[in-house]
C-alpha cells in the first residue's frame, strides 16, 4: 500500500505543470482590502454566522457545569431538567 502511495505521489509530481511563484503580499496590503464596504460586509457577515452558531454553548455551558455538591446537579446526571427546578414566579409573588 505504501508503494502505491509513493508511486501516485511521484506520478502526480511529474505530470503537474510548473507554476510561477507569486509575489509575497504584506499584511498592510491584505488589510487594505477591508476598506472596501462589500469586502468588510462579507467578512463581518461570515464572522457573525460562524460565531453565532456557538452562542448556545455560552448559555448552556454554565448550567451544564454546575457541580452536584451545589444541589443543582448536572444536565447529564439529573433526572429533572434545569428549567423544571427553577421557580419562575417573580420574587414579590411569594405571598
């Protein structure tokens, strides 16, 4: 199997055309692209979508990491959900 892989890599290297090396682009030239509103909008939109998918973990993780010693237990080990243990009535409704 290793011999076939080496043969495949060798044949690929021999048959691919040579590519001219591109010039090195500095950081300032790359950041200059962000001055264009469409590019900036695309970058910010991508960041929002990528980070927005992680937002539920920010809210779930603290509740899931409560230690059993505190009496609340964890989601994985408790028989009740966290929402059923919370008293949803306002504090002035105790009567």
